[in-house]
C-alpha cells in the first residue's frame, strides 16, 4: 500500500512539474477584451452617476468592485472550460497554478481597500493607483507561464498606477483614471494572447 501511495505522489509531482513548464492558454483573448469593455462602461457610469467620488466613496467603490467581480467571474467561467479543452489532462493543475499566481495580489488589494476605507478615509484617493500597482504585480507574477510580451501590460499597469498616485487628491478618483488604464491594459493582454496563441493564424 505504501508503494501505491508513493506512486500516486510521484505521478502528482510529475503532473505539477509538467504544468509549471507548460504555457498556460486558459485565458481567452475575447474574454479579456470583454473585461476592457467592462472598464470603459464602468467609467462611463461613474462619470454620470458619481460626479464627486471623493465625497461619495461608497458609490465609487460599488461601481469598481462590482466591475471587478463581473470581470473575474467571466474570466473564471471561460478559463475553466477553455483550460479543460486545451490542456485536457493537466487542466486541474493548470487552473490551480493560474489561481495561485494571481490570488495573492487579489487578496492584498482587498485588504488594502478595507484598511484605507475603514481606517484612513483621508487617503482613499490613492485607491485607484494602488489597485493598478497591485494588479501589475499579479500580471508580473503570472508572466512565467504566459507569453513573454505579457511583461508589457504589467509595466503599463505599474506606470498608470504611479501616474494616478502622482495626481494626488480627488483627481485620482476620476472615472477615466480607472477606465483608461484597465481598458487599454486588458486590450493589450487580449492582443498578446491572441497573437501568441496562434489564434490569429487559425482565423485567417
């Protein structure tokens, strides 16, 4: 029985190593482009519904947190089906690896938001910049099993996050301080995935 357990552990270890050395193709370009559209729509909604976000931070947070949840849900559903279709036997390991790479930045973003909103309301204007910087760290962390050009969107989010922080005060909560970085950034991600995966050739 011990030999059986050892063999099972060895097989699991081999599968994990194979997953780590395989480029992850579970993110669909069309889905990522869809999340770019979500960002633009959210920015448009904020521009009409929350004209003074500094004094209506709850409404501002509702718009962008719901946008993040919808985007994450769409990506998760599509990633699950796409990974099982493309990676077949390694699907579970590949999905687990993708989640492990991005989850720390998502958790950090959640707790940073809670702390700033609850304990440091005077610094809430910094949230948009911090979200982008934290998101960039998630992208950089995922780069090792994604196409190498994915470093470009990571650098984009880092740059835009720093620019938002440099604005200082209520200007950093402008709807387009989120809409433009995430709209352009997600389109960059979608384009890189599309051309790196060979889907462009498949459609031509």
